[in-house]
C-alpha cells in the first residue's frame, strides 16, 4: 500500500498492461511499457504458470493458478526476457523504456 502511494506520487500517469497466459503461451509475447507502468499476468490455463524474469532485473509473479493474476511494476528501463518456471519453453519479452 505504501509502495503504491509512493509510486503514484513519483509517476503521475502509470499505465496498466495485461498479459494473458493461455495455451501455454504469453499473449502478447512481446510487450513494450514505460517505467512506472504495471504489467498484470492472468492465467487462463488449467495448469499453474509463473512469469519470472530471466535477466538481471529480478521479478517473479510466483505460481498463478487458473484465474489468478500477478503484477509487476516496471522500475528499470531495458529489455528483459521472462519465462514460466514450470514450463521453461514458455518465453516472452518485456521492453521497458
Ligand atoms: Cu507454465
């Protein structure tokens, strides 16, 4: 809660982006956001998934059951690949500008 208050103070107009996880894929697989934006992953599959960074910027939604969602607020500019830790062939990319 404190984090959200602080973020809203520093970044006046953050956007919210949604990535759907369905059919063992991230949709969209490539997403460009701005620093301060929130990315929300929603699992539409019946099996659990995660969205976990594979680069030096560390973030992880943790396991998402069917219908669950997890969020990350992009704080560091750059491109980072991410995977599902349960299904390492599931890969996608986040571009933060
Ligand atoms: Cu998965």
